[in-house]
């Protein structure tokens, strides 16, 4: 067998090939296994994710759990490319790898938390090109693969695209992106927030002057988009710096090519619901067909609405719906709107948005509305509005009735033309409740303002139009017309009233404006005749020509300025006369003469004020003036005369001032402005009085730097014969400055006007002051005052005056950046030795440190300052240390009052040998003291405290046989043992008071005296409003009155004894309980002495109305009879009766009381009449009894009949008589016999004071007599 020479080689090739095949298969299997391990196992997936993170710089991922081929969870993932950054966490992807074989990406589930996506400008991207729509490119975009998402959920997603922010708490969607387009089956979100959308910057306008239509680009999406369901809740959108909270939003529709189909667009904003549907085709002129319905809910408040006015309008609408149809295209856009609810109307509008000037035709038909705007009501009835034209010019017609809170009723018929720079009013007829107005004219606002208007009034009552707007306007009526025109810009202005004839009244004063007047920026007044009358004031304008030179005079007369301003009183007369350039070296100007008489404004009052002069506004504000005033009051300070003369312009001024009053002034002032800086010179400044004259030693020179706000005053002195005040060095002022001054000499006349009239001080003074301040720094200062030896005089103008000398008085104040230090020292012989030093820090909390030392200050010289004291003496000493802060100061030390004595003018009780000691510690003190009242000794001890300004403490007062005088009634000897507890606004008094003895004297009223009525109320003469916290007082006092207290007066004599309890609760009136007995008492009555067998006053609450139980008796030994007077009831209403034992008639009792015997002679008529008169007197004056009741009843009855001056008495015939007066001249008297029967009626008419006519009618007869009464000396 032959062997081919290539056999070995072929065998070798087959083996190599097999090996290569095996290697390829094994390598493929290995790669496949590795790939399967990488995507199918957790370990492999973790390695694969790590390799991706390591070798792909633009991608950053961190493995969490799962496998790549099924369900992969990444703890974090991020991707960054040119212009885009994506960062997310907890990314969970569940997908089907088999879909890749079908060129599909199938995601069953996709979720992530805290996702941030940022799209920003990049140098490699041209945003303008990206955002530009190429209308020529109609090619479609096809996805290379199909993407299907079953469920996608993103929590806390935040997207920023070129500064616009989109974020949502939850975003859930599902859908598919096929080759034919994107379909969202669902798209839901909650708490979606969109912000960063702002107004675009204004671009230079490129408006064509032609009306060539605008060509719109075709807008075509490269792929279709379809939204089958979308629901967005609690969304927030920020547009143009306004935030809108949208409660609910739903969107269903599709966009295919150039056609946008809106199946449903639903928005719920602030309970306002909008539904929109329709079609828009973004080709040609954008044909569209849209319908929408809007339902407005009653609004409480709408926040952040684009227009505040529109938001307020919606707030006032309670119920409203709007149905709108928009059809055609943008070249002939048609809008039909139907409004129903609070506003009912139909609106039809046609617009051409593709023409630069935008032709517009809007018609509002049958407008009936009732709504509120800013809490004011507005009503429109049968109103029609039509607007026709374009943006450059449009005609507006209004016809209808309107009402509001401001205008009760307006009927408006207006035809106007609106321009870009003004408005032309062809006719505007307005009928109101106050009359009719017709307006015509034009107003322009280009390069300033220009107007030409005419108003015609017909029985026009301003206040009837609207009391709300014109509430402060007085009643007024207008008839006639007023025509005005003028202009205003930055350089010139002019105001004309032309050919006007307006009449009527204002606030019951005639009103008239007639004629023509022109006032312009050249300060000219032009007009042949002009007359105005208003609120009693008159303005007249007349033009005259003298020697070929014309001038215009204007006179103003205001009889009462209060008609114009309620707080000003006075009369004004003013005259203005124009000055033509030919009459003066200056340009246009005017003379003025102004007179004010009986002027009053607040605290300023003047008899006359006059101002005369000239003013040339165009000549650098040149002026001449003279102002005078007579009897000018500032509060109570009188300036007899004031005169100011001035001349100058806005750069140079000169003034002369003369003032005559308590202090007279003569001064000259020169001022000059250089480069906006001022220099002022005062060469004369004299102040003089009757006693002295102040003059400056050299001119006062001042300067002011307006740019740096710094001024300076050079050195000068103001001197009189005994005193001088000097500026020692130039004083700087402004935001930075310093002042150094000196005052020295005798100060008697300087301070005397400021001292009280009962005090005069004589001596010399030296005052130094250095003050310095800088911007944004604390000022520093040092002031010292020293008085040389002198004297003070109390009541210097009286016959009895008190003088005391003082050796020195020094006051010093030093202010540094850290503290203020005050020092004072006064030495006056043995009367006063005062030394204080206080230091306060300038920074909060303003710490306080210092002391006050007083050494044996005598009180006697100061008694004149306290007129309530009859005499006052004693010595006061103290050693006090101050600590704490100004808000919470603390004091430690001692205050002593020794050998003091005083008594009051209204109460002569003498308090002497008074010693008080007050020991202070922080905000508390311990008080001890003793004194004498008469021969008795008293003691005081206790503690007080005032933390945070609230007073509290306890005081104990005790004494033995203290003499207490209460003029003119009582001199008592009392022994108190009382404690007083203080707690904020509460005072609690407890203890006992023993009345050891004394005397009470009852002083009767003077013969002409009248007791006070119970309803008398005392009030201060000056009505001063004092606002204080109410003090709540409670008391619990036991009063023991011993038998040695005597009472004497008004026929009563005896001793008093008893026990009383005085009680008072907080916010309640005081109450008194207990009884007082009258011991060993006698009562002198009708010249007789009666023994008080029983006398008790019982108190059961009321302090001034005790119950009475008093009996005073007289023993008739011859008849073994007791007669007397019994008083019961209360002190305010006592019941007095006569009694006897055994029982007798009242007349008999009176006889026994007066004569000591009864009626033993009935024929003694005069004696019986005397006794009857006494009985009547007792009966009518001693309280409740039969006679008193009869008298009171008769007085009430006859008083109702018009009878006055009623009297009950008895005559010599034994008759009881009742008399009174009808008017002033007729007296009526009726009498009836007691001891003998019969009546008598008399009428007496007084013809004169001593001549009267009297008629008497009785049971026995009648008579008529005339009497004349006269005296014979």
C-alpha cells in the first residue's frame, strides 16, 4: 500500500482543526456560561455591575441584590453625559430578556426613590437649534426597538430642565413606545410641583408697519403621542413668580402629526372646575374647534392669582358658570361666550391674530350682573358694550345702568375712541341720582399729559351721587359748564379755564366759576375777566392796561378759614398782581399782599398777620418780602409784635427780624449758597428785657456742607451786664460734630421767670460744656455747673420771707462711650449737706452704681413749699447706695428723720418728737419709728418690699393715750394697736382701737346754714383724667369706747360707751356692727331738762344710719306723772313721739313739758293757742306722727295743684291753719278751730309789697278789705 507523501501533513491538519473546533466550542460555551453566570447569578451580577462601574466612566452603579436577567436592584445609580446628569437610588428593574429576540424591551416593573435628573446647557449643544421647529422636515421618527413598561413607580423624583423644576412625591405610569408612536396607558402623580417658569426677557420689537399677514410655522410631532388616562392630584405650578395649587387635573387626548385632539382636559383649582375638549391643527392658520365650560365656586380667598384685581373679583362672585366656543382659525378667530350666574351676558368676539395691529370686534350684550368687589357691591342692568377697531385705534360704546356702593345709580351712554396715546370722548351722558353730567373732550399721555375737556352739569347734587365717596363733601349743587385744557411735561405746564359758566351752591354758600383764566409755567396769569365764589370765598381776576402796559390782578377773599379747614380760624385777604418785564428789571413775576386777621391754629393765635412783597420765579426765585404780626400767642406766651423783612434769591438771602415780647429780639441774617453749600452770617443778635440786654461780641458765622452733611459755627459770645454765654471754639455739627461752651456770671434775672413765684435765688454760676459725636459711634460729653455762695428767699414779695444762704452747689455730668457719671454737691450752712454720685453704663442692661448722702437737712426752711402743713420741722439724713440697673434698681442704706414735728392746717393734731428710721436692702426695707401725740406715745414697726415694682409688706402701729383732734367736733384720747398688710393693690387693716376718753362737741349749723342733701356729689374743679390701679381695702377693727368719753352740745350732755366692730371686704363698702350707749345723759328740750333714761345707737351694717332707741323723761311730782320724748327708727329717718305715764293727750303732754302742768284754764285762749302752736311745732318737726303725716300729705297734694310755700300753723283763736301761694301774689289760707268749732277761708292778693286785697269767708260771715302796711318810727 502506497502512502501519500502528504499523509502526515493531512493528519496533522485534521487534528489541529479538531482542536481549533473544540477550542472554539469550548470558548463559546465558556463565554456563554460566564455570560449566564454574570446575568443569571447574584455573584455574577454583582461582578458584572462592578465591571460596568469600573470601565464606564460616565456610568456609576452600586449593586444591591437580584440578577440581571430577572429582577435587579441597585442601591445607587448615576449617569452623566454632556448636558445631562441622572442620579437615583433603590433602582428596581424587572424585565423579560426574551423580548430582545423580538426587538422589544419589556419592563414588567421599574421603580426608584430619590431620583434627580438635571438637563443643563452644554457647549456642544445649541439649544436654539434643538428648540427650533423645522417646518420643512416632515420625516418621522422611528424607534429602533419597542419599549413596553407595565408598571413604573418613582418616589421623590426631581427633574431640572434648563432651570425649570419638576418634582413629584409619587409618579406612576405605564405604556408602550412602538415604532408608530408613544402611548401612555396611564400617567398618575401626587404632589407634582412645577417651578422656574418666568417671563421671557423683552426682545426688541420688530413690528411691521404693513398689514401683511403673519405666516405661522407648521408644528408636526415626529412621532404620535396618545394619553389614554392621566390623573394628577395636589399639584403645584409656579408661573411668573405666582404659585397655583391645583387640586385635581385629568388629561385624555392624542397628538398625531399636526393635529392635537383633546378628548378631556379637567382642572380643579380652588374648587373652580374647568372642562375643555376639541381639536387644534397646527398647520396653515391653525384651524381649531374648542369648547370649554367653567364653573366658579364661592370663593373665600384666592392666593397668588396672576392679577390681584381679578382675584378680588372672583372672591366677590358667589355663583358663576361660563360656556365658551372658539372656532375658525387665528386669522378669523371667533369666540362665543355665555355667562350665567352672578354675571349674565353673551359675549361675541372676532379677532385676527395674524395681522400686526390685530383687528378686534367685541360685543357684550344684555349684561346683567350683581357681585361684590373688595367688599363693595356692584350691579349692572341691561348694559351693552361694543369695542371695534384694532390695537392702534378702537371705538368703545357703552350703554346701560350701573349701581354700586359708591354710586347708587348711573345711566351711562358713552361713545369714545381709544388710541395708543390717549382717548377721545365724543360724548358721555351720565345720569345720576344727583343730576346729569355730559362730558366731551380728549386726553393724551404721550410726552407728558395734554387735555381738553368740557363738563356740562344739570341740577347736579354731588352728595346725592354717593354719600360714601363724598361723605366729607358738603352739600352742593352744580349747574352750567366748565371747560378746561392744558398740558404738563417735564419742562412746561399750562392750565386753562375757558369761557366757563358754572353756578350753584356748596355747603349752603353760593358757588360760581365764570370767565377765562390761564396759568402757565412762565408764571403768567392771563384772562380778561374771571370770577369764582366758593364756600363764602371770592376770587376775582381783572386785566387792565396803563400807559400801554397790561397787568392782571387777582384778589382772594376768605372771610372764614374754618370753612376750608376746620381747625383754622381767621379771615384772609390776598391780592396778586402780575409784573410784566417792561415794568421791572426782572422777567415775569407778581406782587403779593396777604392779610390774616384773628388767626388761630392749635396753640398759635394772632390778631393780625400781613405779608407783602414780590416774587419772580423765573429769575432765580428772586423775592422781596415783609411779614408782620401783632399780638401773636404761642400757648400763653405773648409776642406783642413780630416783623421779618427779607430780600434775595435761591443763592443769596438777607433778613431782618424784630420781636417784641417779654424777651425782645433784634437780628439780621445773611445767607449765601456756593456750589450747593451754605454760608450764614448773623451780624446782629440782640435780646433784651426790662432789666438786661444780651448782645453778641462779634458776628455769628455758620457754614453747611450739603454733600458731606457737616456744618460749623465759629466762636462768639452772647453777653449782658452780669452774664455771658460763649462758644469757646468753633462748633461742628451734622453727622459728626463737637461743641465747647461756657456760661458764667450772675444768674438772678436769667432763671427768675422759670422759678415758682414764692422762690427767688441770688448768686453766680459757671457752666462748662464739652460735647463730641461721630457717625455710628456713641457721643461723649462733659458738663459741669458750679454756683458760688448765694442765697435763696422763700416768699420774697411778702412781708414775712425766709432766707437761707448756701455756700456751694456743684453739678457734673460725664458721658463716655461706656458710662454716664453724675455728681452733685450742695452745702448750705447747717441746713443742707447733700452729696451724690451715680454712674450708669451706656450699654444694656444699663448697670447702676452710686450713692446719695444727706446730712441733717433741716425741714423748717422748706415748709413754705408745703402749704398743707401749719408747721413743719425736723432733720433728714441718709446714706444710700445704688446698685442694679435702670430697669431694676436696688437701694441699700438708711434714711433717718429725727426731732420732727408737724401739724396740718385742717387738723391741729400735733405730732412731735417724731423719729423714723428706714433701713433699705435691695428692694426691701425695715421701718421703725416713735412719736408723741399730746402726752401719749406711739410706735411704728414693719417691713416693706417692692420687687418688680409691686409693693408688699407689714406695718404695726401702737400707741397709748394719743391725743387726736378732729375739729370742730372731737378731741379724743385713743390707744391703737393696728397692723397693716400690703400686697400689690390690696391693703388689709386689722387690730383694735381703744377710745380712752375725750370730748365730743356737737356744733349746730349757723343760723343761715343748710344741711347737705344726700344726693350731693363733690367733684374736683379741674377735670383731670387719672388712670390708676384700683386699691382694694379690707378692714377688721374692734373699737372699744369707754365710759369716760363725754358728749356735749345741742341740748345733749352725757357719756358714751360701747363696742363697735368695723368690717370691710375688698371691693365692698365698709360696715359697722355694735352699739353705743348714752350714760348719765340729760337733754334740754323746750327750756326743760329731761333725763335720758334709755339711750342706745345700734349699728347693724351701715356706718351712717344706726337704729335709735332713746327716751328722755321728766317727773311731775305733784301729780306722780312721767312725761317725755321717745326717739326710735334710724338716724336718717327718726320717729319722734311724746309719751306719758299715766297716758295723757298730746296737748296735755306738751303742757306738762313746757309748763309743768296741764290745761287747767280752758278760757285762757292765748295760753291754749300758745300750747297748740308748740304742739304743732313739735308735730311737724319731730318725725313721724299724725300731725306730721297730715302736713306732709297736704304739702304733696297742694304741691301738685301748683300751691307753693306751704305752711301749717296756729293763730290766737285756737285754729289750725294751712296756707300757701298761687304764683307770687295770691295767698290762700284755710283754718279750722280746735277748741271752738268753725272754719275760715281767706284769699289775699298783693297789689304792691305793702298794699294787698284780702277776702275772708267763714261760718260767721264774709268780708272784703284792702290793707296798707307801713312802719312808724
